[in-house]
C-alpha cells in the first residue's frame, strides 16, 4: 500500500485528492439543493422530505461518514497545498497583473474554502447537532431566517460556495485529465451554470421564508 | 518618414551578484525609437549607464528572435510584457506610450535564484529535463524517424508541446510558482510519439517528483501560464500530464 500513499503525495496526487473529493461535494450540493427545493412547497412538503430522508437510516450514516472523510481529505490537502504554494515564491512581485487566466474563483479558493468550512460548522450546529424534538425542522428554519445577522452569514456563505464552485467545477475535470478544446468550453459553461444554480437555489430560501411563505 | 520616439521612466530591480537583497532604481530612457525591441531599449539605457561609469543592468538574452528562451523579465507585472505570445526580445516599444513608467523585475520563484539584476538561475528547468525529459536510445536520423508512421494529428499535437523554449515565463506567471506547464509540455511532447512511449511512465513519475524537490509549487489550474506562454502552449498539456501520471501510478 506504500505505493498508493506515495502516489497521492506527489504534486499531481494531491490535486487528484482535491478533484475527487471536490466532485463528491459537487454531487452532494446538487442532492442537497434538490432536497431543499421542497422548502418552496411549504412546511408539509419539506417535513415530509426530511422524514423520508431520515427513514433511509444506515444509508444516511454511510453518506455522512463518507462526507466527513472527504472533508478531512479536502481541507487537510488544501491547507498543505496552500502552505507549499506560498513557500514556492518567498519574494513576491512589486507589480503583478493577471494575464487573463485567473478568475475571482481561482484567486480566492483557500479563502472561500475557509468561509465554507466555518459555515458548515455553524450549519451542523443549527440543524444536525441539536435536539429536533421540541419543534419541526421547518420551524428551526423559519426561526433562524427571522434573525437578520443569520441571513447575512447564510448569504455570505452561499456566495462563497458559488465562487468556490465556479473555479472548482471545471478545475476538477482539468485535474482528472479531462480537457479537450472540443468540450472544455462546455464544461466551463456548466461550471458557471452550476455555481449560479447553487447561488440562486440556496440563496433564494431566506427571501422565500421572509417575504413569500 | 521619421521614426517616432518616446521617453520612459524605468523602475528596474537591481541586485548585485551574490547579494541577498536588491532594490528598485529609477532610470530615464530618452528618445527611444518605437521600432526598438524592449531589450534594445535596455541596451540604450545601459550605454548611458556605462558612459556615466555606472554598472549596466544585467539581463539574459541570446538570439533576440523569440526562439531561444534566454530572455525574460516581468514588465509591469506581466511575464515578457503585456503582448500575447511574445518574448521580451520581440516586445517592441511601439506598444508603450510616451511618458509611461515601466516596472521591470526578475522572474520570482523559490526555484529561480536571482543571479544579478534581472538574471535568474533557471538551471532547475535543466534539472527537470535531466530527471527524465529525454529519450534514452538513439532514435536515428530523419529517415529512421519516418520509418514509424505517426498520424499527422498526433505529430502536430506533439509539436505544439515541443515548441516550448524553456524561458520560465510559466513559472514566473504562476501564482504558485509551479513548473507544471513546462513539465506538461515536455511530457506531452515525448509521450505522444512512439519513440517516447517506452519511458513515458518512468519519465512522468521522476519529473513530477523532481519538480517538488526543486522547490516549485503545485498547480491550482489558474491558467496564468497558458496566458503568458510566449509559444502559446495550452494547459491541455497539463491535463495530458495529469493523465500520464494517473496511468503511470495506477494502471
């Protein structure tokens, strides 16, 4: 097994770890978004979705531990890459302009990543690690979104996810070696569409709860 | 027709040989013909400095035709200046305006130590080649090469990677000072051709490990290298490098 860990410790191996776990998170985001769309159906539909989801039992546990495992790999490898990449240029430029490759997403990956990590902790404390028996999950949701500071934190996190995904989505394909002039523009377009979908789908929930529901 | 001339203010990084630290010094470049290349403009400034008894600005150069890969510096924060697919020697002064201030810095990377002023030690790129960027057996002369049929598309793809002149602009432009485009170009060039296949797996494994040992950073798909490469080498070469490493390690 030594060869296995050795392969993943190379410069490309670490990228592969980021790409595969990142792909996992993209799939999770999509599933999470589809599930959360039931919020727009009102309390009945949303509670029914949550009940059905929890009824999956062991499958949920597998998914949760899987996501936790992926998160540990993604965060630790990301941190290692961040430190190594900073060390690779000890003296910076007095003047540095972008040549056109860099995007807001690619330039801010470690920082948006940190924001997302902080939000995930808050999110789990609010929805996963509390006793849900005194009230329905829909009430937890409406209570949280009645606090302006929480709405701001939530919106900032949603924007951070969208920016992170804007670079992460096409980037993971590039890392996995899937880049060809024939279809790379399509993958890049998909990445932008996906990040907009994430931003709109999740970002509209507090607006719906506050003004429409 | 009289040639147009411009005057510029240069802020150039000066660092003596063997010195750990350097600083920016300001020079006036007067009456510079817009037909001159950037290096010819530096020649004019250096002549004046020499006349005044000052040390001329040291910079690397050789062919001055954009094909050798010797020249290169950061000009206003861009590798080889702001013109696309241009080396510093082919960057002409007509792309600058009269009265402009230009900041000139050497390539910055942990792997590239400053030798003097704008000259950096790019021997780590040679060390990367020594780590596997070659074919061990003699492939013969041109007729022998033609004995193995290679599809035109494949030959062209290999050539697109082989145009790398090893100037180091990809490393200089990369926010992580990574040499992935350089390694990607060498691995692509050799792995696409039948003569390079037998050693393809070992080549990519040793080159990528050597890259990290030499102090280059990791690729984070910023694509700045592709935008600054004077030969227009695409990050498709990096994707191929990634595929080659996956093949070598896991298949």
